[in-house]
C-alpha cells in the first residue's frame, strides 16, 4: 500500500498509537455506560426522571430510558460515544491538513512529485479509515454487551444506528478537514466544525421544545438520531442527506485547496 | 532550466514581488542574494507551485504548469529556508517517508550522506539541534540526485566545518551536471559555488552579475599601521590609487575600502615599515547600504531588469 498510496500509509503509520489509545478509551467508556443498564433498570428510573418536564425528557432522549434500546440509544449512542467521536473527528479533521500545514510540516510533502489531489484524497481517506475503526469499536462493544447481558436490542436496529453514526461522524470530520484545507488554519477548522456541531445538537434537541420542529429537520445530528438512534431504524433519506452534505463540503474544500497559496 | 518572467506576487494588499525576471541555464550554479524579507523565499515558493503568481509566469524544467505536471518535482531537490518536521519521528522515518513520496528514489544515498554530515538518523527530530535539522534538510534535498537543486539559505545553522562540507557537496552536484539555484543573504557562501548572482531587494531584481565582479564591487576593509607618520610622497601615492575608496590617513595609520587587486597598495606600503595590517571582506549589508539603497539604484548602470 505504501507504494501506491504513500501518504495514506504514512499518516496511518504515524497515527496508529494515538488511534489505539482512542479505541481503548472509547471501548471502556462505552462499555461502562452500556453495562450499567441492568443496574439502572433495577432502580426506578421512571421515578427518577419524572420530575423532568416531558419536553426535556424527549429532548434528552430519556422518554424511553427504561428499555434497553432506549437507554443504549440515549446514553451510549446519543451521548458519550457521540460526543467522544465528534471530538475525535473534528480534532482529527483539523489535524489532517491545516495543523501540519500551519506548523510547516507539510512543506516537503507539498513539494513532492505528488499532486495536491493525492495529498487531499489520501489524507481524507486516512481520516475516514480512523473514524471507521473507532465507530466499529463502539459497535463491537455494544454488540457484545447486548449478547452477554441479554439486553435484547434488535441487531438490525443496532446496525442501522451504527451506520448512521458512522455517516454523521464522517460528516463532521469532513467539515473540519475541508475547512482546514480551504483556510490553512487549524483554529478556523476547529472553530467552524465545533460551532456547527453545537448548533446542530441544539437545533435537534431544543427546536421541538420551542415549537420549531423544522430546526431539527435541518440539523445533521437530527438526521442521525431524531430522538433516539437505537429505536428509529434505518432512514435512507437522512443517511443520503449526510452523504450528500459530506460530499458537498469536501468538494468545496478541494476547490479552494487546489487553487490557493499553501504554506503562507 | 528556470525561467521567471515578470513575476508579481501579492499577499493581500502587500506586493512581495514587483515583476521579477530571471533565467537560469542548465548546468549553471546560480546565486540569489538579498537581505531577509526581500522576496527570495516567495520567488522560490512560486517556482515550486506552493504559491500561485498574481501575474507573470514561472517555468521549471520545461514545464510552465507544475499543478498539471507535479511529477516534474521528482527531478527537483528542495531545501526549505526553515525545515519543520513532526517531532516524534526520527530523521530516518522522515527521510524514508520522503523517499516513498518520490517513488523510492534515493535509497542508496541516504545513509552515505547522513554519515558524511555526521547525522544520527535514529534520534527523534524534536530533539535535534538547529544544525542537525539542517543536515536532515540537506540529506533529503540531495539524496535522490536531482537535476535541479533549489536551496533556500542552505548553510544557515551549519557550523563552519559543515558549511565547507556542504559547499563541496554542492560543487560535486554541479560537476555531475546538476543545476543549482541557491538563495542566501551572505555573499561569501555563494562565492564558493555560484558563478552568477541575482540581487533582489524589496521584491525587485536590482542586478544580475558575475560573482567575482560583485566581490570586487563589495571590496575589503583595509587597514595598515606604520611605525612612523607617512611621508608626503607616500600619502600622494596612496591618494592617487583608484582602487582605494574612502581613504583616511591619520598620523601613522591608513584605512580605506579596497576594490580589486591589493598589489599596488602592498608594494607602496612596503616602502615604509608596516607594524600591523588587516583586510576583511565587506558584507553584503554594507554593499546594499552603499549601492542598492534606492530601489531604482540599478538604473545608474543602465541595466535595470
């Protein structure tokens, strides 16, 4: 692979340690949250959450938290895995082109015989591969605990939630990478992608609360989970929206990267 | 090999290059000299397609559009003015990676060059001194035996011994037929390799000159001390010499800037008893102060470019 795709191979080689640490951390946190469910269901969760207003419960995805699918969907897939993976994807996206360019590390790569398209394409592939590995880790842990603890979450729903999580995280990684490639500035990439993530979470969670349902419909996080990713099944149209949004963002980033001054 | 025509480069409202013209022939060793911030690195980055010209054109190794033909860069060795590499990896990791980006060229020479410059390939880049980092830069620029070497301030950070080693490496490359384009703000380090030199100042080429002529123009600070005040005849003789500029004679000391051969001065001085003497090359800054102070100073030569 290092012959045909030297940049992809090089980036993955340098990232393997960091990726392994992320995988272990993500597996522990997701495993911990998911395995808490049997203990939680022993307590009277309904009573614990009854004091919350109904709208807030829906916004947090806690309305069906007493079922295994509802709990894993809101706690693991809707909260900890989502947040950690967003941090990884946005940070990793900004560190794919903008970070090393800004530090000056990319100068000899950019003056190598490879075209800018290879640099953009192979670094993008490296980011998506890392995201894929981490999403697979989340899936593997949840899938295993589902079997071991006999949680009874339908496997089809779990696959659907994972695919849509993968597309969502890939989208935010792509936004961060594309912004960084367009601007050449790490802070701009991080700030832009993080702001989009926060807005999109707020639109999805709070829009319906204030009677503006359409806010959730334009939110990428809404396309991923609506109220609960684990119970909604596969939504082809929303998945397609995530794919198209990623594609458009990446095309825009490439358009600028191909034309602008580098290393300024 | 290199042809730059009316190259203009703006950074926002700031114009870094005001229409630069340069031509470097195959096999030539060409110096590119000017004070820091004059636009040397900007011009070099346009050559490599890191920067896109605002107007004008750049031709390297027969291609005018490196964006369309990036593979041409396999035949170029480039040493950046300030080499930065990720800190955790060793020099060997970095060099191996660069070799892969170039399709495997340079395997054989990497170790030999590292040994020649006394570079330990297995230490993390982060821990290397400035000089050692510069050695990594030199090794990567030369290891694939490129036809064209573009070197931005190549000897900065190297100690004098390694500067000599670098200069002999550059001469070997030239003898092997490579074309060299070397930027510097120090004239003496170019003298050892380059034959022709372009002088850039504030984004304009103010002169393209033979390096020996430039050296003569820059001159040397000369000072002589005698055991007694000079005779009137000796003072007249020194005053009449056109190669002495800014001649000052006070009591038994003489100072001047010498342009060209010291022969007549020494023969005249030898008539008296010389108790002390010194002569050292003037640096480029002094030459700039004197000759290229005005951006249009080269007009006086009638050879503005």
